[in-house]
C-alpha cells in the first residue's frame, strides 16, 4: 500500500512558476514508477509527466514538454513537478500517481497506476 499526498498548488500569474511535491508513505516508493496527471473541469484526466523507478527514464505530455520537469528523491520518498512558464490552460487539479507494475520505464495511461493522491489545485490567471 502506498499513500500519496500532494502539495505546492496555488494561484499564480501566467508566466510564473510553481513546484509541486508528492510525498509517499511506505517502503515501496523506490519500487514505484511515478506520474503526474491533471484534470480540468469537464475534461478527461491528462498525462503530464512520468518517471521510472530509477529516475533514468522520463516522459512528458506534449502540452508541457519544455516547460515542466519531473524529478524524484528516493531518499525522501518524494516526487516533484517543477512547472515553469505557466499558462492559463495549465489550470487543473494535479494528481500524483504510483505504479508498482512497471519494472522499468513509465506509462502514460491512468490505468497503469495503482495508487493516487487526493490532488492539488493549480490556477493560472491571465
């Protein structure tokens, strides 16, 4: 069992930055591929970024590539999402997710993840 708690969301102006954190409980964090997703009202949950167990494989959704950076610190059981050059269309609830099925690599589909956090709101004003 993995429990995930996101933090770092808030209100920011367009062009600004935010750093999201996701703290994981339990001893299995290092054995979990991690992902960030987001969901805006009336829209489907969207893949934002994923990182493998080791951190060597990273993947980004097309809409955030070049602006967002995912990283992880296995010693702190935490995964981060640095978001730069934020746009109003980045406004959404951001979710952290853990997958214990992947031995290596990452996965974009929400169905590939076993555990989810409660989400943190990010609002970007124009």
